[in-house]
């Protein structure tokens, strides 16, 4: 019997960097590879999340990576991975509508059954209508949560109150930044730039 080949470690160049527009508002994520290319072409500057200092490509090459941070090694140097980059010429805002889907619903609810709290893979979670469709409940962000199969079966075509079950949280429509934070895996970095549009005056060239 053949053994499956071990998973290759993910390249640091494929990891994610947060992208800010020129007004210092988070707009999306890009790969570390793409972020470094944008720095090289002066389409963006690197941002130090703790101090909000900015660095062009030549300055960033001279930054000494702190111990324990991600790095990219080349034959000639070690380059710190930019956690955040600031675009030089882009002022547009991201779209704020997150499409309703089971995948995005699972993201909003952190892949956790909203009745028992157990975390599950997406394919092990069901969409539960808080007010059942048979009672006029709609399919959307404010009437749907993810639930594990046992909890969904227990609740059946009843409201949580009728089934004697309690929701862990009140379902709300997510905004784009919540999904971005979940995808990035680093909500702390993202949080530093929420509502930071006033920092635009610090941007290089702004």
C-alpha cells in the first residue's frame, strides 16, 4: 500500500498581508508575494502595525526583522514579511455586502453550533431557521444560524423557545471586515485599522 505524500509546508509567500487604501481603510487581503511586488513597484508602502510607521521598498529592506516574525530569505538578504501595506493611489472603499451562503454563515458563527457551542467542519453544520419556514420565517442573516445535526434535529420545526433551547448569540448581518478578519486569521492586526480613516494624513505621498 502506498503512503500518501506528506503535506508540504505552506510557503510564507502564499500567506496573507492586509491591504489598506490610501485613506488607511482595510479593503482586502493579498499574498505576501504580491505585497512585496507592489512594494518593489512603488504601488504601496509597508506599514508597521504597532507604530503606523510607513516604509518604501528600499527602507523596508533595511528593517531588521524582530525575533519570531515571518521572513522571506533570498540569496543575499532576509526580508521581513509585511503584515500590512498601504496603497499609494487607491481611495475606493470595499463593498460592504456579504453574500448569504452556508459557507459565509459558518464564518460569521465561527463554525460553532449556535445551540450547543461545538465547533464543526462546514460540511457537518446545517442552516437552522430560528423561526421555521413553515411558520413564515425567512432565509437570511437575521433568521438563520449554523447548527450541528443533533441540535437541528432536536429543535425540528419549532422556535428555540418552543424547543427549550437557547441561542449563543443574536444573529446579525455581518460586514465585510468580519469575513476579512476570519480569513486573515489575525483579527488583532485588522482591529488596529478599523475606523482609522483619520490616519490618511500619515500616508506617504498623501
